[in-house]
C-alpha cells in the first residue's frame, strides 16, 4: 500500500508523519533536518526516508486531525530554506 503523509494537530501541537490505521505516526522528531512535511517532500529522497521510517509502525497519536493546506511559499514558487 502506498504510504500517506500528513501534517496533523494533536495534543495541542502540530506534527507531521504517516497516516496509519488508528491515527498518525509522528516522524518529525526522527528527521530534525526537515522541520516540516513540506521540507521532507522537497528533499531528495525525503518521502522514501519517511516511508521506511513509518513501515510497520503503530499510531503514536490517535486523537489528531489534519487539514489540507497548500503553503504560500510553494504557491509562490519560493525556495525553502
């Protein structure tokens, strides 16, 4: 199955990670070089690294919610720093 990723909100904070049965797996702490999911998406092999890290893992957050928002920087074609 193709992994799905999201920026989500849980426990009063935002996180990014994989969408799994029962919730989300927080992956941000494992990849400090990518402060946001957008950074991981733009990085060479970023999604592949997230996929490997999420493989077979159980949800770390079961009470989160996600919103699909397109960042302004991406819309304007700005390079991420």
